[in-house]
RNA sequence: CGGGGUGUAGCGCAGCCUGGUAGCGCGCCUCGUUCGGGACGAGGAGGUCGAAGGUUCGAAUCCUUUCACCCCGACCA
C-alpha cells in the first residue's frame, strides 16, 4: 500500500471534545471519526486495526472449537417480550416499528436470538455441547456515551453462547473460554487481570471479567498485593478483621445526642472508633414492573455500602436514593435510625436505676444486616427517636435477622485467600464470561432430548468481548506523548517505509525496493511516498504508531538506511540490503 | 436523569459584554522557492455564525424556545 493513495486524515490538533489518550490518538491518527454521540465511522486505518483484532478473536475461538454465525442486528420485539427483557432492559433498548407497524429493537446483546436459534436446530444431546458466536454490531442507547470507542452506543462485540446437557460440562467450557480469552488478550499485547465479577442483570452463578489495567479505566478492581486474588469492587470480598479497635464499654442505655447524625460526628461525640457504630443506609429498592420499597441496610460505621451487592441481596434491579421526607412518612427518624428499639424492662420497673432491653425495631420495613454485624456487641446505634442514640447495644438479639455481604472492600482490608493487603486499581472491561445456567433456556423454552429420553432446558454459558473497545484499551496501554504505539499483532501496518524526499529518484526506488522485499517476506508494509517534507512524515509515523519505520534518506548515498522502533524510538543503521530483514525481525 | 459547559469555514479558535452585514491559525487549490523533524512567498476556494421565533431601520452579538455535542455524577449484559 502507498500512503499517498490511502485516506489517512491525520490531525495536528486534538479534537476539543477528546480527553483520553486513546480517543485523542484514534481521532488525530485518522482511525475514526465521530458521526454522532457514541457513534463512529472507521476510516481505512481504523478498519484495518479492527479487522486484525477481529481476526485474532476468531482464530482463537475457532481453535477452541467455537463456530461463528451472524445474527440479525434488527431483532423482533416479540422475542424480547418472551424473555421479559423488553420492559426490563429499559431506555437503552432502541425500539422502533417497521412500515407495517411491527415492533423491532436494535440488538444490544443476543441471548434471545441465539437461544431461539439453538432451540430450533439443536434437538438432541448428541448435538451438544455447542458454542456459537458472532462478531457483530450492537446498539445500546447509553445514557452517557463517552471516551470515544471506550463507551459507544454503537459498537462491535463478540458475543458467544454455549449450550450443554449439564452443569458440569458448562463449567468445563467456562474454563476453556477463560483460557481462550487469556490467549486472545495476550496476543494483543495487553496487561490484564481476570477478576471475579458481579453477574449483574444478566444473572447466573459464576462470572469473570477481563480487565485491562489502565488509569483511565471506568471500573475499580480490588487486587491482592500478596496473591493472585482480583475482583471487581462490585463483587470483591475480604477476610474478617481480627485486629479490631478497642471496644467501648457501656451498659445498654439511651443517650441524648442532639443534632449528632453523621458517623463522623458520632465517633467524635462518643470518642469511639466508627467500627462500633451502626450505620444505616436507606435505599429504595426497585423491582420488576416498577414495584419498589424502602430497604434499610445496616453496617458498621467503618464500612461503606456496596450498592451492587445490596441490590443483589434484595433481588432489586436498582437502588434509588430516598429523601428524608419519604423516610419520615415511613415512620422513621432520619439521622437516628437504628435496628433496635429500647424498652423498659417491666420486671425491672421497681428496681432502682435504669435497666432496658433491646427489642426489634419499631417499624415494618425490610432490613438487611452486613455479616460483620453478626453477634456484634457494645455497638452504638440510632434510637429511632430524634436526638437519641443507644449505647451498649448487643446485636445478638438479631440472630434471626437476614445477614448478607453488603460492604465495599476498602484499601488495606485483608485478603481472604492469603491474608495479604488488598488494594484498588483501575481497569477497562474488555471481556466478560458468565455461567448462565438455564436463565434463558427455561423462559424461552429452549430444550433438547437427553440420553434418558427426557426433555431438558439447555445449560448455558455466555462469553463477550468488546471488540471495538479493545482498540481504545490497547492505546490506553500503548502510547506516549507523541501518539499510539501499536503492538505488531494489531498494528494497521507493521512497517512504514518512509521515503525522505520522493523527488529524489534514488530514494524513491530504494524505498520501493525495501517495501517490495518486506511484502515478499510477508510483512504488512506501507510505503510513505507522499510529497511531504521529512519531519512531516516522521510526525505521522509517530502519531499513527506503526511499530517500525525504515527511513530512506540522506545516508542512502552511503548505502545506509535507518530503522526506528516506535516503542522507545530507538534508531539503528542498516545497509540497504539488510533493511527489510532487520525490520521484519523487529515486528516478527 | 441531575449539575456544569460549548456550538462562528474541514480542524482549533477570536469577534458577542458596548448591535452596523464575519476574522485569525492550521488544512485545502494554483504557481514558484525549499527538501532530515509538522517549510516560505504570492494568489485563491470555502461560512444560512446549531435551529426557530422575537426586539430593532439593522442581530453572530440582545430576549425566548429548541436541538446537538462535551465534562462531572447517577446508570451501564
């Protein structure tokens, strides 16, 4: 290919609306162009990279025994209604009618369609297992698309679905896909972590995400400094703390705490560690069909609520904030909500002094407790009365209440695997694999006839890769202040042969010769034969980020050319004869 | 969806406050000179000033409405 014939509109200035390096360099390098919010055109260079990424994904999946198919992008709404997601998916699902008034949606994911396909053609256990995938366009009408290809509305995704006769076989395939994904991302030169993940609205039992480590990542992941443990913060767990702060000592009693409502103020007021305070987080849990209720989540004052865990725990689709007015209407006292009420012990009435017993909370609202409060004693909590807190509360009285893991792991918490320290890091989600089970096959009635002659729903797994997002993720990890630095495996071209001055016949001929030799060696090469000045072409090489440049210029008179590696910009001299070989070595 | 911001030539911007009929840099076209780090000179093409309505003799500029895009947050199989 000749640079002069290719449409590569590089830009000297960054588009004003781009903030991430990947976005800036993809636009400046002439890879992509924004058409509308979250929708991009791929120009020749971008398309080449996209195809290379796509090819790697396809090669590895095919090697793992998967079969590529392609499903319709426009899908009948009927299928979505059948699975119950037509309503549930919400505003992200772009709905529209055709000329006859039939309802359709633009596919944001294809569980429904793929299950339908499997149900139609897979009838027997003899056809199982099967793993079908596609690399296709998706559309999600995101509330807030951003960061170029990182979070688009229209994007390319590889989505795969496996069908099995039993759970065991699905788990085996899940493991195979994890291995396959590791190979795929390694081939792209990515530094990534496989993390335990929340299953989200798609449901399912086991789920892992593939996170490319990058500061600009939108996901926070928890990693252990001592072992391999890594998890999305939405799913991260920690070991129980064994070094706890010294407990305050007090008998159960009501304490006047005028205006003291925040955990911070309470800790100061009582001079106790927040570990001994009971924090209440009130949320409105929203369920299918818009049903909702107020739920109170109780945890230690030293912890924060992890909303995804909390929502999963009550089976809600989402948790919304609750206003103080709503709390008051529900009979609660904002700022002084506690899990128990206090009442005078009637038997103790006659005795001197004040003796109380804690009882269940005086309200009929769903409550959930974090595991760390199980059997906690010497706690301080709201008294459900304005300006009062209870001290010396023993939560053992809550034995039959519902406990669950609700807390967000903090930096410095202890690892469950090895006891090491947990830390935060940022990641870009480029892959996600789920053990789905029968979540879709059941409602969509996708069944097969098993060995024993019984009809059973498929046991499924589902596996996704954000193909277009990968372009952004790769640049986030491979760039410098001059531009992108593509790994050879996905570079738009592996080597660019820069002719210093095309009006110099000798230079042009030498450049063409090296270019031809590279091509015959199977190297994906580009000849920069544009009638531009030397510096201009070098800037483009650095901006676009071809892994290697062969510069044919001034020193050609001595039979020498220059070979520059993009990563680090190290230069080496080579004779005209050995240039192609050396360049091929660098990108090989 | 809440908060903030921006829309003027392909890109980046000035002009707006204080209304008088649109300008700069880059890019693009032609010619010439240059030719190892985004060259120089001369000439040129290109804009319903996001859209609609209003005020005014006159609106890029003032007022109203609306749309698009970006950022922070909420949300995100």
